[in-house]
């Protein structure tokens, strides 16, 4: 088995593009996922049951079915609804809605962690539902759920690799096509593993640091 | 128009393939459990080398996307002269990956066992291996059952990725049917529903198991 690192340096521009796209997909998917998750959690907790029940089903389906199948439904099934999405758009939307299901559970737990007495007090002072969420619940719960949010965000970065299956040109896809044209599978795939591994380690370490910083704001034994 | 006829027609085939999904994912969890126990025991041991190996293992298999691990085993094993069937390579990779997650889960369980129990077991003359298999593992499983079940359902979902390396299971068959009938929406929704039911069944069975554990504890 020969090992020729020149295959990587020769295709450096394409690899770099793939890395950038992977990070863009990750960032976009996370932002959509957080927005979807927050809205779903609010819908589940603060509206009537006709809104809450379908949202609960949505969360269960996102968490109970494979991400790959969800991608296929959006990408190949989209045209059925007149949604002719590009692989990239379908992939980002898929990642966002998948992540949204998990983020919703985290936000829901967060909302429930704020003592009900505070909400009653806020309502007595005449704050609206939106004001209570914005000024009372969110600031307190974000500190509590930050580790879980960070953890899920890190997990989503690994899921971006699955987008290669619907032909999104992210890092895994780029490396795979270099591998299959040069037959240098060992060089390309091991490089790919090391890149993801290093990336995950860095992101995880950053998340830990952030948790530690924010941890100062939690008041232990307060409630 | 949404075609229910194609769903009814392909359902028997999809259900047949879902049996493979269940077999592949449960086999990998079973093997992964043994790997996880071993890695966990190494991580908690006094040996510095053991702890380093365990930390490296967990960090690697949790840090690299499963799809990339599957691609490595599929393309690179033949390069080092290992020509195993793709299904074996895929299940092996799933097992290695879930082993890392299970090791982390079991770690919490092992640490939750009162040290007095281990000391008592040592006093009555049980060997280290006996203590591990008869005392520590059963107790750790009981303490971490919800997380273990969650990991099992994660593996059922993750097994869909082995379709990418050409192993025939639910997702792969759904792909084949979808491309030959040009009705991807119906087929993929059906496949998704089957995964949903499998995971629902696993969660339900686990809740029964959990209840039986609780009764024993009360007695």
C-alpha cells in the first residue's frame, strides 16, 4: 500500500472549497434549527392543544426517523409539492428541520426549568406572554440549557457529512470524488477522518470554554 | 397525486428489508456493548496506558462522522488485504462507533455503583472478571437503561447510512424502489414510518423492562 500525500496537495483548492461549504451548511443548519426549535417549543407550551399536538408529532418524527430518509423526502419528494430544491438548499433545510426537532426538546426543558412563581409574578405585573418569554424566561433558561444546545450544535456538524449522499459538494463529497478518480482511498479518506476529528475536538473544546464562562451566571441553590 | 397503491404494493418488500435493518442494528449494538464495556473498564482502570487508549478510542469514534467511518472500512479494508463482505464491514463499523458512545454511557453507570459492593465481592473471593460480569455490568445496565435504549434507537437510525456502502437494508431497498417507480415521496415516507414504528417498539419494550426492574428493586 503506497501513500501519496501529493494527491491532497494537488487538489487543495477543491478541498478548501469543500471545507468552507461544510462550515456554511453547519452554520446555516444550526441557525435554522435553533429558530425552528424555539418556535416549536413555544408552540408546544403556550398555545392550545390543536397547535401543540402536531408539533409534538413533528418532534417525535424528527427524532425517531433517520436523517438520511428525511433528506430523501425533502430532496426527492419535494417536487411532489412543487418544491424543486437544489441539493444544497434541500440539505440545509433538512439539517435545520432535523436539528429543530432536537433543539425544541432542549428549549422545552428550558422553559419548564423557570419556576412558575416568577411567571405568575410577571403576569401580575401586567407583562404580556411575549414579554414574559423575552424578559423573564429566555434569559434565565439560556444559561441552564447552554451545554445541551452546544452539544447538539457539535453533533450537527457531523451530520453535514450525510449531505454528500444527495450530491451536495461539501467536504466528504469532494474527498470521495477525489478518491474515486485517483483510487487513492487511503490518503483521501484518512485525511477526511483526521480533518473532522480535529474540527470536532476544537469545537468541543470551544463549547466547554463557553459553558464555563456562562456557568458564572448560574446561581446555585437559588430555587 | 399521492399514490397509496404503490405503498400497499411495496410494503411487503419494505417490511422484509426492515428485518435486515433490525438485525444489523441490534447485532451492532450487541457487539458494541461488549466493546463499550471493555473500553469503559479500561478508562476506569489504574493503568495509564489503558486510560489513554480508552480516551483515544472514544474521542476518535465520536469525533468522526459515522458515514466517513463506513467509507473508510468499505474502501480501505481491501487495501490492507481484508476482503470481507460489505455487510460484515458495515456492521463492524457500526459496532465500533456505538461502542464509543456506550462506553461513555456505561461510565456513568460504573461510577454509580457503591464501592462497598465491589469490596464485598472481592472479600468473598470473586475474581476481577467475575466482579465485572456478575456485579458491575448488570448494575451499570440497570442504572443507565434509558440512555442505553436511546443509543439503540440512534443505531437503528444510523443503520440507514450503511445503504451508502451498498448493504441492502430498509433505506437501500427504498432507494431501489423509489428510482424504479419514480414515486420517491410515497416510498420514503413509508420507509420513514417503518423506522418510526421500529423505534417506537424498542422504546415500548424498554419501558416494560424498566418497570420489571423497578418491581425487583421494591421487593
